[in-house]
C-alpha cells in the first residue's frame, strides 16, 4: 500500500489526516510486520481495542438519546448487535476497507482482505484513527453515517419481534391464550404492497394494523392491541 492509496481512502470519506501514520498503523495487519520486522510500525491491534470502545460509546449514546423508553437491557442488546464482528465485517467490506490493508504475503494469498476477522478489526481500528486525529465529533459522524442503514434495520426488526412477543406474553399471563394474526387486505403492485392485518384473541379482533409487509402490519396490530389491553386493565407493559 502506498501513500496514494491512503489518500484515496481519505477522499472516499472526506477526511484529511495530518498524521497519516495513524491511518497507516490502523490498517497494518500483524502478518505484514512479521514479514517486515525492520519497519517502525505496530499492528492495528491496539487501534482495534480503542475503536471498539469508541464505537461502543457512540452507539450507547445514540440509543440512549433516541430511545428514552428503552431500559438498560434492551440498550445493551441493541448496542451488541451493532458492534459484533459480523456487522463490522459486513460494513467494512461494503466500503472496500479490505483493499487498503497492509498484509503479509501469506495472509494476502489466503484471502486475508476478505476475512471477516481482518475486516472487523480494520473497521474498529479506522474509527480509532479518526478519533485520535479528528476527535469524537468527527468519529461519531463517520460511524453514524456508515452504520446508518444498519442502525435503522436493527431497530426496525427488533422492535417488530418485541411487540409481538410482548403481546403474546401478556395474553398468556392474563388470559392463558396466544394471539393470532389474519391478513384481511393486500393491495398494490408486487413491488409496493400494502397489507392490513388483524390481531386476534380467541377469534375476537383486538386491533387492526397496516404496513408494507405482513410483518410490519402484524407488528402494528400487536402494538395497538397491547396498548388497548394494557389500557383496559390499567397495566403498564415494560420495555425491558
């Protein structure tokens, strides 16, 4: 990797490093140092450690501010989904981060640029380098931009699961029954469908919800049904 390569990476994200050695070290795999022991470089393992902590804080703050109704347990679970290796590796691959890694010949020949462990480490290390060079605000902007779609998808999918599971737990505890769902309407072309679903309890309609997929419509119906039942009984469902 040459300085031109690093400049391309900087241009890709609109960043300019005064100390480009930070960026170089963040992208240096230990296999490269093993084959080049005379170089005055360290591997990106220390940067990986710092980047993990920086990302953890950024996402903890984001979730804490955006979702004041979430208790500690749920905040922790959502954050763990964002900082797990699979997520980091997938996003690192999507931005081509593997192309900028300094790898030893053996690691290179074994497909090291595409290995999830290398990609996840590189993502954390890059965040650390940005933090050290530019500070928390720029690191936050970078992370929230790169992870924007991932954050939205995790929140959407997990909330969908939670509303339905919470309604099920509530009705089983209160009525010893499990709710069901029934599609009552589906309109629109295949690429833009709109569904209406009823949430049922012992064949009685609790509430009706709609969405652009059956899952979204079921979630909406479950949420409304839960609100209706807890209001009826004066209960407050906990968002644990």
